[in-house]
C-alpha cells in the first residue's frame, strides 16, 4: 500500500512500508500547508529546484531527521554546505532507494539559491514506488520533453503546476497531461498566493472530458495508490 498525500503548493508526501518521501517541503513558510512533521516517517527529501517555495524546510529537516536531500548536483552541494545530508544527481540519473526509485528529468524554469548563486538546472522527478510511476513536474512551462517522458517512461500519475505566472497555466497543463499519457492528474502550485490563484475545477473539467481522472486534493488530503 502506498499513500500519496498533498501537503500544499508543490509539496507532497509519499509513504510505503519501506520509507517516507517528502517532495518540495515548503511547510513552515506556507500558512496553507498541512502536514505533521513529527508523526510521519521521513526517510528521504527531494527538492526539484532551489526556489524558497520548494527548498522550504528541506535543510533543517534533513539535519534534524538525518534524512538525505536528493537534488540536482549543485543544489545538493549547496544543501550539504549548510550542514544537510545530500545526494547529488543530474538529468537522466536514477537512484534506487529501499522504497522505490527516482529519476531526474528536465523542467523549464530557473534555479538559484537564496544567496543568488547557481543551483544547477531545475528538475522534474519520476518516482517509481510499488509499481506505480508518479511524475512530479516541478515548476515548468509546457515543454516537448513531456512527449518523450510519456513515450519512454509511461508515468501513471502526474503532479502538474497550473497556477500560471511562474509555471504552466490550466490549458497548458491539460496538454501536458495528454503528452505524458497519464491516467490520473493532481494539480499543484496554485492558490498559495494571489499571483497563482486559479480555478482548479476548470482543470478538472477539461482533463476529465479527455478521460483523464483528476483529483483535487486539499492540503493534508491523501489517497492510496
Ligand atoms: Ni520556482
Ligand atoms: Mn515555485
């Protein structure tokens, strides 16, 4: 049994018997985030890119829990320089973990540390856990790499940003869902603050017309996958 839980913004928690994974843990800085750090097993932390709404609590949590941060090489080194545990990876790399695997893939965005230094390329991440492939798109615009990812890796579930301004909007995310060939989508990166406010029910209507199941999760809400 695998639990996939939405924390808020682009933060998710995935858990099975062999581990607990935090992705883009923007929690203490996001008043809308819902997650109990103290009562959930956390064995690994993933960060798609260095922006503060994704790096979030990753560094202090890594230190407190002795859980490594898996991130693009330069960002992983930055986290290590702040005292965190880290695993550096780069595009196309796949790391195995007790709970499954993660492969780092492109995202079209930017990435600099809070100090403004280079943090490597922003990433999307394909998780495989219990035979299910979950694609976290990170922050990105619509891009044709998604066609390749759909063709070659065949993800089952996509976590897609829909809030526009800094990422894809709803219409582009609908195309992304089609290109990725997924059966199920969960929107993210919207309604956290005013610049990314949007109506996710429009996304749900558009994807479900195409036969793609859309789950609108409230922060704290989880599903068994
Ligand atoms: Ni960003
Ligand atoms: Mn962001």
